[in-house]
């Protein structure tokens, strides 16, 4: 299982609590893929740029897809650009991939029949994600915390290598930007509603 799959499985688990925001989760999954690609030496992360090396073999299909989307011409792509480009709708795509791997469809609550169900994910996949979280893997904990699925450690970047720190910092910055954009749109909608309610 890749880091991204473990995070997606954790997000789908009911015991995780409230489902994480899909936009935040998508950015985190894109960052996790990048770290997975670095781990299999398919990319080198340095000077805030992603340098492709060799396409990975015998890896997860989603990771193969991610590798195929790398920018392979200098000056290459920044980590921040990758997060926004690859992350667009990525959480939903992982949900589809997990459901495709399971023999059962989405389960709806009888008490909330119209609530969007979490994707079906195998208990083994969930257990793998939970075990990584409980083991205190600093990269996994940092990514899970960024998506709102775990408590952020006191030192967010403690125990991380330079490339891991760079990716996690870029994720936090992107999530902050996304939150600001949501707030801006909410304020605009509030102002619009006020105009129409004014006699």
C-alpha cells in the first residue's frame, strides 16, 4: 500500500470521525504521491523543483498515473504547482479506485439515507492506515494532521528529511490558501444574500 492509499483508506474509515474536507484531502494525497515517488526514486526533490528520474515499475496504478503526469522538461515543476494540478479532484478519484477494488458498493446509513456515503474500503486497508498512524510515522502523522485526521505534533517538521519537510510545508501553505479562498467566497455570498434581503 502506498502512503496515499493508506491516507485515503484512513479518511474513509468511520472511526476517523468527521470526514476530512475533500479539497484539503486532495492536496494531501497529491503530496503523499510525490513522497511515494521520491521513495521509489522516480523523482528527486530539490530546490523546490520536482526532477523526474526513471518511471516507476510494478507500483500501484494510481502512483503510475501520478508519475505519468510529471513535467519532464526543464525547469520542471514546483511542488506547489504539482499539489494544485495533480490534487484537483484527487480524493474523489481515490475513493473510486478503492470502491472498484471492493465487491460491495457504497453503504448508506438508514438514519441518514441522503447523506453522501463514505467510499467502501477493505478493513485491511483501514487497519494499515491506522497502524501507521499509531506507530507515529512522522511523515504519515504530518500528512494525516494536515488533512484534519490526526492531532498535529508539537513539532510538525520534527524527524523529517529535507524533501519531506519541503513537501509538508507546501501542503500546509496550499491548505491555508484554500481556506482563505473558501472564506473569501463565503463572505461574497454573505454580502450577496444581504443585498437581496435588504428592503
